[in-house]
C-alpha cells in the first residue's frame, strides 16, 4: 500500500461534537476544580497525604481544561503544527498522564495503608507525598518533552492530529508506560483493598455499613477509570498495530475517528473528579459547616475508605 496516499483526519462533524461537549465540561470543570484547589489550599488546616494528592489532581485537571478551547479551535480552523501547537499538545498529554499517575499512586498508597498499616506509618507523610508528586511532574514533563522533540511530524500536519500512518515506537512506549502499566497497578491494588475490606466486614459487624460503602467507592472508582480510559488507549494501541501492518486507509480512518470520540469521553472525567471531591472526600466534609454534625462518622469512614478518584 502506498502510505502517502492516505489522508487521515478527524471526521467532519467532530469539531461540532467537541464544541457541544467541551463547552459545558470546560465551564463546570474549571469552576469546580478551581474551587477544589481553593478549599485544599486555603480552607483546610493540616496537610495530609490524601490532600496533597488531591490538590495535584485538581491542578492537573485545571491545566488540562485550559487546553480544551485551543483543541476545539485547532479542529475548527484546521491549525497546522507549530511551536504553539506543540506546546498545547504537550500540556494536554502531560496533565492527562499526571492525572493517571496520581490516581495510581493513591491506589498504591491506600493499598499500603490498609494491607500493611504499621509499615505505612513509617513510609507515609505529607512531605513524602509532596516529593512523590513533584517527582511525577518532573518525570512526565521530561518524558513528553522528549517525545515531542523526537516525534516525526509531517510538514503541514494538523494540530492534535496524527496524519502519518508510519508506526511510532515512541508512541507505543508512551501508551504502555502511561496507561497500561498504571492500569495493572491500580487494578491489583483496588482488588486487594476490596478483598481486605470484605474480610474486615466479616470481622466488624458494627461497621458493616461503612465498609460496604467503602467497597462500593473503590469498585466504582476502578470501573469508571477503566470505562473512561481503556477505550482511548485501546484505540491508540489498535492504531499502532494497523499502522504497523499497513492496513487500508479506510480502516485506519475508522480507528482514528474512534480515538477522537474516546478522547472526548476521557476528558469528561475532569468534571467527575471535582464532583467526587464534594460528595465523598472526608476533608471536604470537615470543611463544610453543613456536614459538621457528621464528622464523627466521617472519621470512621476515613479508617477504611479511599478518596473518590474517577479520572
């Protein structure tokens, strides 16, 4: 097959789909995540490990939301690749990977807390959580910067679009390291936590309701993470395979359209994260005067419950 004969771009109505979805996502997500950052940084007292991670997740969501209007404009006006485009693409992928990484670290942190509580007391602290978050920011920024530097982009290629049908090993490594490895870690930790909570439920009948609620939260977090991100990264992986075996242009175009739609679903999680801050996270309950009466119950839940993270 002649590789130069393919013209792979998003389908014509996709910019309108983006506009209809991203405008409410951008407006609601920006307000909710900015409010979350304000509460974490200004309204709460003592920093905890969870609060450090939640603040970093809210920051990553805010920065990703910042790129969405430019993503819409790039599709409507078919903007070409330039330095500004590469910067926006980099910011977009940095903050998505940062969100995935933070969620994975929290899952591992909570698994350690519930499974090995004595070791957790020595290994966990707000300072260590801040250092871990800073390390993740540095590693992900450096990784995406290198990918953008060595990524082969054709002259005249559209922004936020992979027009080339040449397989990219760099992209494959980013897919595996940026999602599938975190998915394995998060799934393992979540399943282990659920199993441990179920064991505790049998031993502590008086806390059965609280433990059941925690199990639902952990299960829902894992399910939403898989539902929202797995289609996107399976699409990226399928696109790499089809590029590698020189599939037909129509088949590659179909997969490309699927990836664009799946990315819309993934980006909607910026709002879902923020909603979870208010309805589940213990620290927000403590900051809300309306929920002050339920502080004693919230402290019991904190002993067994993971924070709600759905990105």
